[in-house]
């Protein structure tokens, strides 16, 4: 059997240094305990689109991640926008109360991926191969790769006191996040599992939730060190406004295609500027098209 720790044990941040491997044996994929951990995550994702693994990161590592994020939070790119749940512009003649026409303010910051030190603890968590393999298995992917987009690869979401992250579906099929900072009140992830599918937007059900129906709504509070795997592409969700302090979460992006990277126009729309790698991607697409 391969020794999964050999390569990593020479680095400062091995799997067992970063994660609570006594509870979550990430580095022993052939063990029964790993199978049970994986089964629980799969069950959560397959039934309610979400799996929460509390205290996944070791406490001293959480502290180091919080320090790193705190130093970078001031430099986060702040977005202020009025968005519908789909981040789209509705066609003309869309009825006023249709979900496509329901706009809510969103204000939050994102720390760009290139800001994280490549020898730092947050980058080590993102690049950890045991975590990447586990995420892929839990979400039924044969293999996932860490996203190489220089800005969107990994981000800290900085959600100021009083700022709700309003109801939406993610552009990505799934999200992997860690809690970094949480407020006592508010800052809850509220979600309604499986509200739409590839075939059916299910606008009537979306409208009911936007109108305040909480029938199938679930709530989760992501605390520092918790791991959350979430199918946010099909699950309507929001993060309620943190009350009394800021909320921060770490978002990790994985992709099925290792060469995947965004184009310069999209990068500029999201981040206000583009990286040379984004322009290189434009050229590549122009040549292949
Ligand atoms: O901060 C989070 O936990 C997730 C926020 C969110 O829904 C998103 O980034 O799409
Ligand atoms: Fe989201």
C-alpha cells in the first residue's frame, strides 16, 4: 500500500499537521474509519446537498489561518451590487414578482487568490492532495484538480457586520469552504436543498422561498475550523447578516479540467483587473477558435 504521508511529511504542513486526522483520517484512505467519514459526507450531499464536518482543522492551524486572513482582509476586493438569485439580467416583460426580477443588495469582500503566501498555511490547506481526493470522492468525481485561476483559485469571503449574502444559486456546481470567523448572531447559511435541477428551474418553489416560506429550509452555522461541502448550484441559499462582528469563510475551488482558467473580461468584471494568465487564455481561445 502506498504511504500517503511520505511526500508531505518533509514539508511543514503535512495532512496530519493541518487536519484532525484522529477524527477525520484523511491520510488513511484504505481504513474503515475513512470509509465511514466518506459515507457520512456522501449521505449529507446526496440527501440535503450539504455535508458539514465540524472541527476539521486543528485548532492551532485555525488560529494561523485566521491570522493570515486577518492580515489580508483589508485588501479584499469589495463588491456592492444589486443581484437576482441567478446573477442575471431578466428578459423584458418578466413579471415584477418573478424570481428573475427579485433583486437584493449584496456587499462583501473577497481576498484574491494571488494574495496568499505560497508557503503559508491557507495555501497548504488548498493544495493538500488528501483533501482534494476526499472532496472528489464525496462529490462522485473521478478526479478533481485545484483550480489554477490566479484570482479565483482560493478566496476569503469577508462579510461585514449587517451585510446579508442574499438568496442565490452558485455558478459552480459545488463549493468547498471552511469557517474562519463567525458572529454569535446571524451569519447562518440558510438553504433549501434540490430546489432546481438541470432540467427544471422550478420558479414557483423559488418564489415561495423568496416570499418567506421556510418549510424545507435548513440552517447551518459554519464555525472556525469546520469544513463544508455544498451543492450550491442547485440549492437556493443565503448567508444571513452577521450581527455584531464580521464573518469570514475560506472558499476553495476545484475543477475537473486542470487547464481550466477564466478569461480576461470575466476576471475584470469580478476583480477589476486581469492577470497575464487570463490574457494568455484569451489568446489561446482565439487561436483555437
Ligand atoms: O461564505 C460562504 O459560506 C458562502 C457564501 C456563498 O454563498 C458564495 O460565495 O456563493
Ligand atoms: Fe453561494
